């Protein structure tokens, strides 16, 4: 089946992927209306309540519009379904139409970019080209990730919320892909030898073939990160998993009545919430799955790397959320952004998450300054900025890893915590500047 796909002409494969992308765009439109905090009706696949017809009827015919089978056609159906504008609102069909066009073109372009042009693989001398199987598997993983990013972005744009129905299955899927198909990870060079020349200059020798990104990249996978009998590795892996399960629980922490009372109310709420027991069960089941490769399975490297990527991705946004709340004096971002970034980390690993973490606030600051103009919306969604930063980092991975000189930074493990601390400080400064600008602009407007 896979050989048949590769034997098809490139134009045929791109056309098939464009049709698949348009269909996925239709599913995204349906899901956005269904999964949003306030369910909406912008898709022909939804049933329009009768009360909408009773309040708003077609001004031209004075009759209630009726659905037809051609309304469900991708792309073309929106031009006929637009006759429901008096009922559903003027121009309601424009954004869904653009989403389907974008998904169709985007999926085909992504295949051309990653598989045909091989733009994610660094064009360096001495490196062997990647196999077509690896390129296609990685494309499938990134297409899945971008599908989740678009879905979460549209919902966050509409309702300032990223539902757990996206991040929970997305995180689990990202972990399974990292464990079972390590070739879905971004390509890097692995160091085969480091030696000192003349006692001062360091000479680095790389392997001749690209390797999937993992926890220790750009170094080769060391024995200290292996499975049994390294008990500390299973402790870290289970800690990452249980931290995610705990974060997904319905936690409310208030100190209005003191620490003791707050602790009692905290655990009482956890005990009475049904989702607590669901995530406890997920934690136990996931622990069994994680322990199996630790006992000598071939999937331990991907499992451990995916779990650490999930923990680092969610952790840096969690810390950022705390810093932002402290600087602004109110909640800076929702916890959905934390779980959203954890999902991204499960897909791409912890190293790319640092680039996403640094790039997203810059994009968000530019957008926030624009929204600080009097009369503009004051609340700012953060999920779309994480999505944009993730797409940029993935599509231009060789630029971030090689041309910007990031690879040497990850050779020294002590430089990474320093980089994260600097990024946290910069984010606090940027938020403080944002708060100052908003106060000045809105005070001048008054």
C-alpha cells in the first residue's frame, strides 16, 4: 500500500492530499461549532433550531430556507448554504470556507515542503539523505499536529478556551507517536565523538546520517538514560506522567480562609469531582504502559523523550502563567494554554518547545500592542500564538537548530536552564511593558 502511494506521480499525491485537507477542514468547522464553550451553528452538518427560523426568516421570500444535499459539499456547498445568512448571521460562511481552502492547500503544501523538497532535513555536506518512509511518516505526524493546532486556535479565538477534548487525546496521541514511531521527530545530527585538540580546542565529530530528535540530542542516547536498572529514569518518567494527570484534574486553590482550610477544601473538591477518578485511572493505566518498555523494550527512548517533552512544554507555560499573573496582578492566561503546550511538547520534544516558548510571546506582544488601541478587544488569547510559533519552528527547523547556532547550546546541559531563566525574565519584562502601555493608552483615551 505504501509503495503504491510512492509510485503515484507527485501531482496526483498532492491532489489527493488537497481533497483530504478540504475534508479535514469541513470536520474542523463542525468540531469548532460543537466543541466551543458556546456552541454555534455555522455548518450545514448541524441542525438549526426552529427558534432561529421563528425569529429570522428570509427577507426576500418570507419563507424558511430548507437544507439540500449539495449544502454538504466541501467548498462549493458554502456558496449555496450562504442563503441562511438571514438566519445565522451575515457572512457566517466566509470563515468556514476559508478554513477548508486553507486546510486543502496547506496539507498539499506541507507534503511538498517536507517530503518532496525535504526542507526539514539540513542540507549539510556529508549527510546521507533520509528514506522516503521516514519523510512520509514525519509528514503524517506533523499533519496531525497542525490539524489539532488549527482546531484549538479557532476555538480559542472564539471563546478564549482550549477544551480538554483536544489536548487530552492530542497529548496521548503525541506520546504514542513518539514511543512507537520515533522517526516522527524532527531530524538532527548526533555527535559520535568529542575530542580535544592541543588540549584547548574542541573537535566534534558527527554521525554520517540524520537521527530523530530525542531527550539527549544532539548527543547520542547515553546509557544513563536507559531503562532497567536505572530506577531514576522510571521515576522521572512516571513523575512526568502523574504531573500531567494531576494538572488535568479539577483543582481549585484558595487561601481566603487560611492554609489549613484551603487544603481541606482543595482535597474535598478533588474527591467529589468525577474527573479526578478518571485521571487516577488514567494514571494507573499509563504507568503500566510506561513501565513495560523500561523493563527492556525497544520503545523506551521514544517513551522517555515524549514524556519529558510533555512535562517541559507544559511546565514552562505553567511557570510563565504564574509569572504573568504576578506581574499583571490578575490571571495572565488560562490553564488550557498549559495543557495545550504539553500536547505540543509530546509531539515535538522538549528542545523545540524552548524555541516555541521564546517566539510565542514576541508574536503575542505585537498582537497585544495592536489590541491595546482604544476600542479594540482588551482580552488576548494566547493559544493562537503558541500555534503560530509551533508551525514556524517545525517548518523552519534547520534554521533554528543549525543556522541560529542552537545546536552547540544543547551540547552543554548547564546552558539550557540558564536559557530558560533568561526567557522567563524577558517574558516578565515584556508583560510589564505591555501593562504599562495599556495603562498609558487607555488613560489617554479617557
